């Protein structure tokens, strides 16, 4: 079957593999959806974004080889984005026998109560703390961290540029005015944790932070940014119960943009962007 062949090829050139589509605390602790982050292959350069819990399991199960990684990028220090950063660094450097790759993370993930262990930092080629408005290059990949998100801890989304495509990834944040201006691109990846926006009262009742996007935010952002394709991921429990693929179909209708709900293990090929 075609699906089987795809799995066996590991990480095809110009693709994104979803090592998980779950987000926020109840998804992480239940693993109803996996939470391993995103594995990119852009022009043959492989790198990992937001290695959440289970990343090493999801990657090896899907025959992705961590020794092929040139970088690990962490958008922020929350567990669902960074819990497996240490084991993935260990794997990228072949258990420390091969100095390889770069680590990118916000300063607050590297300094006080760091999420990246210090002995592992010596095994990579570089460790960079990211800042708003900066850009970074490794191999043939260039990416920028255009703006600091509103998410409690220091958090950045990414704009990846190749000679063919621009891919924007809006990781965890609450909506703020002008967010859409920073993330133009052919492909828009959106972390949509909530079905509906949470009010402060609702949030207090369940002790839940409200610094996440909801479906109405996604609709607004997709209409404003107008990518060729938008992919929703990082679903919270309510979003999952409402069937993300149905939400994506409604958003496609409302926005006129093709909206996909990512599935665990899905490989999205950039060739689909045309
Ligand atoms: Zn977060």
C-alpha cells in the first residue's frame, strides 16, 4: 500500500512529518494523541521542532533517523514542546560520539532552570538563544523568530524560508493584534488548542491558562494571511472531541483556503503547495 511505502522512506525531501498532533496538559498525560513535535526535511536538511513527550518513540517508530538531524529548535520551555529535547540531542549526536547539530531555544529555556542539560550542550556544534526579530541559518535552511508570543514563558513562532517556499509556524500564543502580520507564507502551521475562546472565569475554574489560539482565531488568521494551505495541529481535548477534520472542513469553506487537520504520523509534502 502507498501508505506503507511512505512510512518506510523515513523523511522525504521537502516534507513535514507530524510526530504528534496533541497539545496541552490533558493530551500529554493521556497520550490520546501523540506529542512528539514536527520533523522537517527542507531540501534534504532534516531538523526537529518542539520535541514533546514521546518524540524519541514516535521518531524511531516511523523510521526517522535522529543522526540525520542538523538542528533541534524549541519554541518554548513547556513540557509539550521540550520534554524530549535531551534524549533527542543524545540521539542526534549518536549518544555523544559525534559532535553534531545546533540547538535553538529561548533564553529562558537555557538559563534559569534550563530544559536542556548542560552536559548535552557540549556535544552539539552550537547552542543559540533565540530573540524576537532575529534570523538564523544552518545548512540551506534559514528561519526567523519574528515576534515574542503572548504565552507566559518566552515563546517564538518561526518563519522558514527555502528557495521555493515560505513556511510559517504559529506555535502557542494567545491572539494579539498584529499577530497575522508576522507570519506570511505559502504554508501556515497553526497550534489550535481550543475549540472556543476561553473566558477568564472559565479558565480560572479549570486552572487552565488561556494563552492559546481557538478556532475563531484560526479563522481570522487564515483569512488575514491567505496561505496556499493551512494545517491545524496541537489539539486540546475539546478540540479533539469535536473532530479536528470536521473543523478543518468548515474552515476551508469559511476561508476559501485549503485547511487540513494534521494526523499523528502524517507526512505533508511541500509539493502539494504547487
Ligand atoms: Zn505552551
